[in-house]
């Protein structure tokens, strides 16, 4: 009798662990996907801001002067 009860409890515990594992896998998958999406959105926003700063008049002028000085430098 003891062995039968022990086998049934063991099978129940294994099933509960399998269900819990499957549920946590689904939860983590959605969370990871949303984190990737937020990372991509943040990277694109940063790239747009950086592009606007670099292509502005004052910064463009400074970059041209910097390149000109670098090309005129003696080696």
C-alpha cells in the first residue's frame, strides 16, 4: 500500500512540476520579447537624435573644420 501511494504522489509531483515549468516558459518568452522590442525602440530613438545633432548646421561646421585640420596636419 505504501509503495502505491508513494508512486501516485511521485507522479502527481512530476506532473505539477511539468505544468509549472511550461507556464513559466510561456511567461518568460513574452517578457523577453517585450524587452527586445523596448531595446530596439530606444536604439532607434537614440540614432534619430544623434543624426539630428550631427546634421545640424553648427555641428556640421565644427566637424568640417575638424576634418580639415586633420588633413592639414603634418606627419
